C-alpha cells in the first residue's frame, strides 16, 4: 500500500474531529487500512475500504479538503481518519513528490539526513539555481568560529577543516562551504512563542513515553503531530523533525514492521526531549534550520569511493554515492525519493542527475567527475540537477592518491571523529562522520558477523607493499599483502578485532550473503574495508577491495549492490605447519606449540585449508566484547531506558532496584543514581483534590528518563572509546 505524504495538521484535525465512540475504534480500523486496495490516477489516489466506500487523496495533501470520503459520516469518519493515520508525514516545505528523508542512525533502517533533498524548480528543468535548499531539521546553525577552532570537525583524510583558510587545490573558490570569508549567521534568541511550542511538543512526547508503544495509538500520534504543526509554525525545525521520526517509528512498531528498531526509537525520543529541554532553557542552537542553503564551493575534482542503497522509514528509497576530493574531504551525491523499499535493490544502476554526467551510481563510485562552480551543503552533499556544470572523469584506486589518504588516520583519530559527530544533534552532524576506513585480515565469522583483525601498519612496510612500478604514498597505510601476512605469522602483532555486520537485514540486498562468502572463502587474506561505526568494535560493512579482487568489479565491491561469486575469492590462505602461529586469547596464556588447536565452533565455518591459528582465534573471540575485558554493565541502564520507550511507565514497576544495585556494585554510582531516580519517577502517582491523576507526574517521568538517557549516551561513548583502544596479540 503506497500513500502520499500528508501534512501533520491534516492528520491531527481528522483524528480530533472523530466522536469519542469512533476514536476508540480508530486503532483497529487503521490496522485494517494497510490491506485496503489503492489505485493511482495522476495526482489522485483512491483507497477503497469496501465496495461502496472510497477515500480520495489529492496530492499534495496539505489541507483538509485534499482528503475526502464518500461515506455518510464524512469528514468525521473512520475511513478518512484511518487512511490519514497510516500515511507518511509530509516534511515541512516539501511537496508530495520530493519529501526529504528523516534521519535515523540506528541499524541502517532510515536514510542519513544528508541524503534528503528538497529541490528548487531550477534544478529539475535546467533553469537558474539560486534558491537551492535542504530539508528541515538537518542543517546546523552557523556560529562564529576562529581558524583552528578545535570544535570544527576535521575532513576525512586529514585535510584542512571546513571553513579553514587553506584553499582547495582545484578551482576558484574554497573547497568547503562556510569558509572563513563566508558571512556568519548567528542563532536568534528563543521567542516566547517558540518556548510555548517546545513545551507543548515536550508534553506530547512525554505522554508517548509514559504510555509506551501500546499506548501510542493513532490518537496519541495525532496529538504529537498537532504539536509538530505548532512547532513548525514557530520555526522549531530540529525538534519537529525529531518528532516526525518518533511518529514513524511508532507506526512501524505497531504494525510489527521487521525493520523497526527499538534502539532508534529510544535515541529519537532522547533527541526530541533534549531539544525541547534546551529550547525551554533559552538555547537557540537547538532550533535547527528549515531550509539549508547550498553554497558555492568552487571547482571540484572528485574521485568515486563507493555507493550504498538507501531505505528510509518514511517510505523513501534510492542510492547514494560517496566521493573524495584531492584533499580527502568526503562529498555525497544522492538520489532518494518516495518509493517502494524494493527500489533500493536496483537504485545503484540508475543514472546520476548531475550536469552532463551520464553515469550510474555504480559507475560513478568507480569513476570520477569534474564539477565547475559546484554548490554543496555544509555537510558535503552536492547540489545536483541539469543546472549544475559537471562532467565525468577518470577515477582512482583505493590504493592510489587521493583515496589512499583516507586510510592514513589511525583508529583513535577515526573513533574521535565518529564520537564527536555522534554527540552532536542530528542536524549538526558532519557528513561521513561515522565512516570507518580499515585495513585488516579476515579471521572468519561468528554470530555478530565477519571478524576482521585490524592491524597497524609500518610506513616502511607500506612502501614495500606498493604495486610494481608505483611509489607508495608517503606515510601510507597500504593494505598488507599475502607475503606480509605470512611474515607476520611468526611474530605477535597487536591487532584490534572488529565485527563487521550488515547495515540492512533485507534479504533482497546482498550484504549478508557477501559477508558470509568472505568469511568462509577468504579467511586469512587481507582486505581494505569501508564501513560505518556502530558500536564497540563493531562496524557495518559498506564496501571493500583487495589485491586479489578480479578486475571485473572495477576496483572494489559495494557490499550492498554487488553480489560476490565463489570464483571471485581466493580461498582460505593455507599456513605451513612450521609457520602456523599460536594466536593467544586475551588474558589467557598462549597455547603451547605442541598442543593441538580446539575444533572450530558452529559460528566459524570449518573450511578446509583455513589456518588452525585463525580458527582458534575466532573461536576464542566469541564473547560479547571481542578480545576485550568485560565492560562495565552500562547495558543495564540502556535496557531500562528501552523498556520504558517500549512499554511505558509499567516497565519500571519491577527490576529497577536490582539493576541499580548491580550498577552500584560495578562502581557506576552515577548510573545507579539516575536509574534509581527513574524508578522512583515511574512509580510515583499523585492525585489532586478531586482524585484525578496529576499530569505533572508524566513530566517528572520524562525528566528523569531524559536525565538517564543523556548520561547513558555520554558514558557509552566513553566506554566505546576505551573498547576500541584495546588490542589483541595476533
């Protein structure tokens, strides 16, 4: 069932207009509405609840008159309200055909915000392009920054920070928007109307939190959408966007969508309540911007890096291609539109709409382009359309400059970049802040995914590993060759063992299959990987290359679009008996050389020829923390936060005291304190003089939950940093 996006106030008014006796039946009818047949005739969408009734939607659905029902109770009827309650929410300032994607960082379910786009008419018809914009809730307020400000995010690859004084190597202008010469825009103070709108939005979100998913039916969602409409009217763009994401997650949870992620709902609830709290305190930086301007960035010579399929919770799908310039900064070209999720399977083969470029996303990620007078957002998303001036150009291998420089920064620097961006509000995060560039050796697989031993590289070894006739990049981290791997097998090398998982579980996408084939048939071989950081020693695999990869793949494999064949893989690397090293388990003495290795576990495919040492190491690393000592039990706090987001206040009736004591025993006194306060707020139920429940109890619960959630986020980031710093001798 494909429905057009509907304005938030239209849905809220339709639900509010229902009589009480019909409101009680709305959730049941909305669940049935997913199976009602839908037909399209131009801008008119017709839904048929039964043979005698039709609900007609005229796109864009921005007013009550755009949704009509043929039944006698219309417009105060269940048919109309149910259809509007399951339709996607129209983004602020967007048409029904080009609504932006709502950002979500959990599990690859929703598209990153930088892939969202709102185009001006000039981009689609080749006209002037002076009013380009980006969607609500995704662009940062610009504040005055000095050159060398530590808070300015570094571009990937070690180039100068955006807004720095160093000019780009190609073109007339600075290679990053918002340069030092750009006009600086400061956030306006929070007005009284904005403060009231933030409080109303916080009240609606608090009610959703108190009721949990079971209590967040169509009526509660309509209340939240009504607050979203008021927030948009008051220009509270970031919290309004977060609230829309919460509504979409609630709908997915109630219809039992397998793509729903409770962790994502929890994070978005935290962001929504945090934005409202900051606005109530007068923090104007939490407002966000409705339309994020593109700015000239000069001429760009870009080299394709990889492409990935995009699937969003808001009913958008498509593909995005990542490119890097000569300074190592990451740029993106995306084509994400309202479409069926199945479109993501073939979107990489669609043509890129950028100037005179006639390449698909798949081809562009292996080629390059030259853009003249390019325009881009502060997050690095390129403005595209026929109005732009760009032509295709040759690309570069991941082992050649400038792409090779992306693998130069060590893990600590990459982790700092990721966690710094993750701690920022969603609308302020730099593009590609969470990308991981790793060189390592495949060990096998376990229940979390492919196991990769990421080892530091000696600059001298990088020079030795350069391809014949080509000098290695100075200080480069060229991926180790088979010869290097064999040489390392006789001596212990510190390595970080990383679990590489699929960003999307959709069986129509080849992520899982590709990772499984790599783990089984390429164990012991080195690869160069691009992934997305997802947790302690965990990344989502996006693309990889290797010296042994056949040329037909064009230099690398996009794990989400390019299926691997058995013939593409070299097979497990055999290890001579006299060179098979004994890889110790962290914290346990090494196994004597004359003691046989343990047999492989069910999680590790027992492939013939796979080194026993690698099987043994993968067998040893099957705990929750790969090769790391036991982590503090911070997950107990996170578990309680997700329980409240899922079940509401009743989740706090049991189990809180035991978890608080366990946290205190682990010397996490602050975690124990915030969890105890959350438990106390959950059981507190006061009444007024008339015996009615005090609504302030809901606000107290939301405040205690937000306090615990903010603490958990900061503590989890620090524990993640510590976990990535641990190494294993291999």
